[in-house]
């Protein structure tokens, strides 16, 4: 940008009034003034830094870039600086640490006089129906954790006996249907890899499906019977929903695989934003078989939901302070004393979250299996998902 003599004269006076001195390589934009050569020199120094140090230095600028109005920091892009993407910025938030802190806070016993106002605020915010709770008296719950994990009255959730698969929890149906090309939709138009989600196949001694074959796809390894298809259903549990989950059908659990990972939010808006979100997050995959072949239920963790509990698995510990990215831990329920695994009846208590999260069902069934659902509908534990 060229500056005329008259402009330079008046400009110098205004710059002096602001405490600035004129420089010939000055980039002027509105009321923001950036010394262009100095910025280029500084950015050149940043490019020579190690990646962790560079990320640490550019993070504050990126936050300001997205927060300040009217593109106030856009002139920086003219000298070679680029902001970190919103997804990368969100992934850098220490969600596991925050979730552990939230878990500690939930265990703090509240004074008797404070329980009603705290729980009443939560009930009003998230639309909790306390008439369904086994104990309606708010003073009964000593801390937030007990309130989140409250039990329901026996008659509050009748289990549908006419359909072969029921909803394992309260929530919202994000997606359902057949699994095609080894890709599963987390929300409409956004997919994740079936193999990345469930993990690689291992020994047939521990898992109820065949090992990998060079010519077969991952999907074909899971489908054990000719003429069957692979189906999936994704249920999102909001903070106000009932937080326990149950067995969706009569089946036998033979294996558990725990993936430590991130604890990003799994609400539908975030699921549309981050591809393979469920593969990044911590999750517990239970696999086994039912009368039609392969069956699996996966509990996916989320922000403030680092605690995933499976009632019959005392060895499971989630949201540990340290873990190796991409690692997983396997545990077999098939032993010399128990060659079948853990039998589960439809509607039986299976596990619980500490706040709200996502349940993913992936199972094998005949081609005439039909879902009784609509995408986006609200559903409650015990209601029908589908049947033959």
C-alpha cells in the first residue's frame, strides 16, 4: 500500500498520538497496524521451532482468530500465518483431564441443604422426569454421581417382548441401517471405518468370528451365516436421559475390548463436525453372539463421561491418566471353567455411564430384519428397535 506525502504527514500525527512510529513496511488495515517484515521474520523463526513448541506458540493466536469479530487477525494470513483448524483446536483441549476433574467433583458429598437447589437446576436445565425415579426425594442423593446414576421404578420401562431387539437405553436415534462397504454412518453423511471402530480381528479362541482372509472384507469376517446382513444402530444419550444401559436382546458376551482414547463430545452437532469421532473416543466393545450370529454392543465415552462401567467386568478401568494412542486391551470371558461366556437376557442390567454418551449396536441378522425407527426420534429403554 503506497502512502502519499500528505497522508504520511497526517498519519504520523495520528500514529504518534497512539504511540506508534511510522515504518515504510507497515501494513495498515482499519485500526490494526502490523509491521509486515517483522511478522515475516518472526513467522520464519516459528517455522524453525519444534512441532510441540510451534503448536504451543500458535494456539493463542488461533483462539483469537476465531473469537475476534470481523476477521481482525486476517491480515496475518498475508504474511504466511495460517490458523489451526477448528477440529485440531478442539482436539487439543485436555478433555480426559477435565473429565477426571469432573468425576472427582461428582464424588464430593453435597450438604443436605444444597442438594435440592443443585439437583432442581439440573432437572430444569435438561428436562429430567423425576417421577420415573425409584427414589424421588432429592435429598436422598448424596452427590451428583448418585443422582446421575439414579435407578428407575420397575414399571417405568416395560420391556417389549414382541420384537427381537429392543433399545438398550433412553436416547435419540442418530442413525441405523445396513453396514455397507465396511463404513458405518455416525450421523447422516458422516462415516467411520468398521474395522477402526471394532479393532482388528485376533484369535478364534477368544472371538466368535473367523480370522481375516486375504480375499474377504472385514464385514465378511463378522457375518457368520450365509444370507445374513450386518446392521447397525447409534443411540445418543443426552445429559438428562436415564444413564444406565441394558441388554438389547438374549445373547452371550464372550469378549471385551477397551480402547483408551479421547473424550470429545458426542452430541449430534459434534458428530457432524468430526469424521470418525467414535473411533477417536474411548470406548468399550462387547462382542458375542445371538441366535442369528454375531452381536456387539459398544459404549462410547464422551466429555465428562470418562467412567464407563460394565457390571459383570470388575477388571475394566476407564479414563486412566496415561495411555498409548491407538492401543487397546482385550479380555475374554471364555475360560476353561466357562466355555460359553456371559449369558445376558433381554432387558437385563448391563452397565452405566456417568453423565451421557452413545451406544452403538452392530449385529448380524437375516435380510428380512426391519428397524421400527425413524432417524432423530426419541426412544426409551425397552422399546422396540426392530425384528424379523
